[in-house]
C-alpha cells in the first residue's frame, strides 16, 4: 500500500512540476515605474507616433510586427546606446514581445527604467494580442 501511495505522489509531482515551472515564467503584470498597457490602450500611443520596441528574436520580428516597430532584441541588440538612438529619456516608448509567457519586454522595460527613461509603457500581452485585436501589422 505504501508503494502505491509513493507511486501516486510521484506521478502527481510529475504532472504538477511543469505547471509550477511554467507559472514561474510568466511576465509580471506590472513593473514599478512603467505603465502596463493592453493593445487597446497601446493603439492610441501607436496613433500618436510613439516608438514601439520589438524585443523578440529576429525570426519572430520577421514573421510579423507592429508597423514601424524598431527591432532591438533584448538578448543581443538592446543597449543603453541603441535605445538612446531611438528615443529620448523623457519621451514615451512602448516595449512588447510574445505575450505574458515571454519575459523579453519585461526585462527591456526594467532596463529602460534603470537607464533613466521616464515614460515607459509595457505591453504585457504583446504582439499576439495586438494581432488578435485586429490592429495593423506588417
């Protein structure tokens, strides 16, 4: 009987472990110092000409993006200098990636805040939600 319970407990752990791991990989809902925006909020920023920074890998960027988005892969191209070439410290800027299971835009948002950017928008649900909402893509 003890073996049965041990086997059952092990099976439950195997099933729940990936769920716990994936939950730990969710991007934060908010980032202190930034404004979290939905695609419905972000479209007004887009219409106002605010720069959108796509922090995804090149293959994702090439597959589709917010029109006019600037590609600064957070793992290889986003630096204080590269961001400064696009936007001033006190200018608005929107960061996005592949949604709430992607940490790239959250990391980029935190980096921008650390570098002194003051009007940072974090589109947590990212490009997939933007596209699903029917907003322009290229």
